[in-house]
């Protein structure tokens, strides 16, 4: 059978740092092909090279039997490659029809848009998804799930030969996922290929034919889904030997990593649910304790952080802080209660690039710096100077734009932002991602010092060594639910990997 897509020897570097090294991907006509890997594995970079967002440094791409050098997303569409990104690229203020038909509107005499035909065509396309809505209404007036299905419908409407779906079920409930799966199966029957990117392994076994695994910018495996276990997929993503994982035992441990008596209760979570990605979460965090959240991407770890910090509203359950009653329903309420949240995405959700180190550092503290309605600049500068020295932040001066600092120093500024509010609880989502080894050790030392001063920490990290060495307890999540809890001393990386593998196998 002639391959629809063949990518081989693909290399890509950014500022001298390799993102892809000899990566490859092959997709057959009418095949649903999964692409998996941890954060930083190279999945997104490979897709962006295929769709013309990035230019490859080296390598060969053949699509539909021809040499392919696609230099823009528009050229990818013209080549009949449609991409549905996790972050929807739609226009909420425009109508549903305008979003589905954009750039391909039916016209009178090649000039005037035939809106009646456009609305009818849109309704027909959406009907394939079981969607019956007013296509003349603004897209933004509908739920995120409907918008996601509209994005998929648009891709299907372009008569694509290859449809790329990046985490397509992230905003869908169970019934909507079933509709999506029906569409994917329909595309396959029509001879359309689907490249399916997802962290939810159950989905792969339901609709995919083959799976390609990437790790550290390289393609490490390609195999048929049939006859493959979840344990094998997890081992491939993590770079572990299946036999070693199977032989490592699950052991229950008692006691804390530091051997200290637990302090007062800071956070109590009971039956916390925010939607399909977090259900019935229970946790008690004590003063001077680090709780690690373990799990593969998509397991619900960040959802726990967002729920505690009041970013995502609770649909069920209860969150109490220091014995108080009621939920933290906004980030402002969380900060007032002494909770800080270092987010996973430093650039998008952490720093404000064009603002100074001073302004970024004191952002969460501004209400407490007011004096007679004005910011006490002397007190502000005193605090900033203290944290620059205490955390070893390398900056020319506090007025330097934070964008000019290294990633490690930017992360220190964000840590200082939350330490400045004198927190009781610190939620740290990937606190050492994207920083060099030296900065990593310094950040870990800062975290440990905060814990020794009585702060309770919730630690999320994709680096198993970091979470195993740092946490007193590890709560293991799978598909938004707690499936295991481990206690130090005695947890090893092998024990954690075994817990992840066992819980994933149990849901198969």
C-alpha cells in the first residue's frame, strides 16, 4: 500500500538547541494513527513542520506520493491537510457559518457570498456530528465543547486527505466524545487518514490502528495498537524497560521524608470535582509538608492546582483552608487566604514580559503595599531588593524588563512573587521546567527552605526523580481520579512508574 505520509530524518533546532533529531512518521491511507509522548517529546514540532508553521532543518517529507515542502498553514490546507489544534483557532464574535466556511464561502458570480447556501451547507456538515444549532448565531455564544466540534467540522468540510487532531477530547464530555469517535470512524471509512494526538491512552485503543511514540525529539517506536498493552506504551514514553517495571514491587511505606511530626492542617479537599478531568479528589495538606501529584499528562494534576487556586469552579465537593469554611472560588480569594500558584506555563501565565522585575515580583502583593491609597514605593523596593539577594536573582537592576532574564531567573522572580505574600500554601506546577541544572538546584533549595519555615507545598513535576526525592507523599492520579497514594521514606522511581503502569492497565 502506498503511504499517504512519510516523514524521515527530520531535524529541527531552535537557537542551537535540538527539538527534533532524526524524527520520522508514516501514515497509511484511511488509517487512524496515534502520536504519543511526554511534554517536550517533539510531537508539536513535528506537526508544525508538516503543516508549514516551521521549516525543517533537514529531512524528507512525502505527502500523497509527492515530495512536499509546505511553507505555510495555507499551503497545508491546499494540500488537503487539516489541523485541529487544542487551542481553538476560531473567531468567537463571528457566526458559526462564517467560522466553518471561512475562506471557502459559496459565491454568486465569484464575487458575492451566497449566505443561504453557506448556512445550509454548514447545517449539513454539523448534522454529521449530531449538532443542531443556530448557525447564524455568534460562535462564542456556545459552549467550548460545541466550539471544539465546530472546529472539527470545519476541518472535515475541507475534504482533507489527512486530519490532524491535537487533544480533541480535552473539552468534551462523554457523550460528545462518542460523537467525535463516530466521526473519526466515518472519516476512516471514507478513506481519510487521521493523526490523533492524545494523552488519554484509553482513546487510542478504541479508535486507532497504529501508534508512534516520541521521546526527547526522537521517534522511538511505531507499532500496531492491537496486541499492545498500556504498560508498553507508558514504558516507551518514559524510556523504561517493561521487564524492569513488571519486576519492581509495589510497597506501602509509612512516615514522612523528613521524619518530622505533621503540623496543622492547611488544606482539606473533600470530593472535589470540576468536570470530566477531575472527579472526587480528596487530600489533606499539613504545614511543612510536600505532597507530590503523580500521573501522566492529562491525569488531572494541573486540574487539582486550578481547583485549589480558584481558577476552575467546583461542581461538587469542598475546599477548606486552615479550618475555615467555604471554597476558594477565585484566585483573589485564594491569595487572600495565603495560597500561591506557580503555573506550568511561565511565559503564557506567569511573567508579564514588558514589565520590570520589580513589577512582576510584587504583582500579587500590591494590595498589601498600599498606603493611603498609594503604593508604598520605598517598601516595595525594599522587598524586591531583599528577594533579589535572598534568591540570587541575576539582574542588572530591579527595573530591567523580565523578558531579558534567563528562564531560571524568570522562574526565581515568579517564586519570589508568591514568597512575598508570606504564603501558607504554595502550589508549584513544573517549577524547574526549562531551567538549567544550576538554577534547578537553587529553586529546589528555595522550595525546601520554604517548607522548613512551615509552608505546605503541592508539587507537580513530570520529572520522576524530582517528585520522588522532594515529596513526603505522592498522590497518583489517572483520568482525574486518585488511584494510589505512596508515602516516603522509601518511594523509588521504579515504584512510582509501577503505580502509573498498574493504574493505567486497570482502566484498560
